[in-house]
């Protein structure tokens, strides 16, 4: 998972979202805000809605590869996901910064799972709703779940490029960030089923692309042709794999050699 590049929404779309959000925020009761937020989001977020067609188009442009999920970077993204769940944060249901494009397995698995950080202890405190009790606002506290719309999340992950291709918490990060990253990996099941194999295949594809670039560069391809290769690599799926290949290249002999031959690739 990497920070998602920002694409601006047209002003009229942002204004419409703001109006819809203010309608929710104006309701006096928290339970009513949750209820109305969910109903109105469901009725307005379809592809027939003019505003959400543009929201989806912007999210589409922000995905890697062929509209890959912004969480796992693997499956096709077709669901507008609320980073802060609408069941707990009705004040963010029509907030542009709270949206990303996610695949079914990530979005469905995450569902309402969310947690805050206890300010006194630094502990991750999952938010839970007790059935048959009044709907209450969630406890105060910073989010435990990493937010790829607003945080440079790639610095908190570590990808095992040598053996398992598991995504792990970066051991160099602070204990708090490691706990947040671990929580995020568990909620999204980022090492589920075929994910390690998909990352390994992405690794091999990036490596092969880099080898091909070096061959073509050394054969004298034009700058324009090489630029096309670079742009294509930068649009490929699993950008976290490429990020980690650059960051950890000295630890993997075949990568170390390739990046020594093409140090310019470290800036791609
Ligand atoms: Zn996903």
C-alpha cells in the first residue's frame, strides 16, 4: 500500500458533496446521522448519479495498473470505500478525502472494522457496536488504521522480497506505527491467499522490465522510446513491490546489480 496521488475533483462536484455532507451534519441526533448517511450514500453513489460518476472517474485515475485496488494493489477496484466507516463517522460519509477505490475482498473484509489509538497508552482500541444498545459516537482518538489518502504509508511497510513476499510492519518504524501497520494488515488481510504469489509475479515483471530497459538503453534506443518504457513501468500494478525493490535493492544481489547498471531507475 502506498500513498495515493491526489487528483482534484471539479469544483461543482466538491460543492455537491459538501452540500450533501452539511445535510447530514445538520441532523441533531448521532443515530439519525448514521442512518441517513447510509441511506443517502446508497441512493446517490451508483453509476447513474452524475456526481458519483465523476467521483469514480477521479478514483479510477488514482488507481495503479488496470484500476487495481488502492489497498491490496491486486484485484480490480469497483467499490467506493469509506476509509472511516459510515457506521461510525457519518460526518465523513460525503467527504472526498475519505474515499478510495477498493476491491470486494478488501472492502468486504474491512467492512466496519476500525480502531483508534488510546492517547494515554498508545494501545490500538477496536471500535465495536454492541447489538441492541443505543448507537453512540466512537471513542475519541487518532485512527489506528493507516490512511493512504493522507499519510506516506509506504514508509511503514516492509516487503519480504527474498522469501515469503509477505507485507509486514517496517521494523525501523516507531512502535506506534508498527502497531498501526500491523492492525491495517490484519483488517485488510493483505497477506491473504494468493497475495504473496501475486507480489512475487509483480517482482519478476518489474525486474524483467528493468532488464529490458537496460538492454534497450545500451543498444541506443531514443530518449522518447525509453521514456515510454519508464512510464509503462510506473503505471503497473503492485507499485509497493517496485517501491520496495528500490528501497531494499542492496539486500538482493540481482537487484543490486541491476540498479548499479541503471541507477537512474531509483528515481522512477
Ligand atoms: Zn483490494
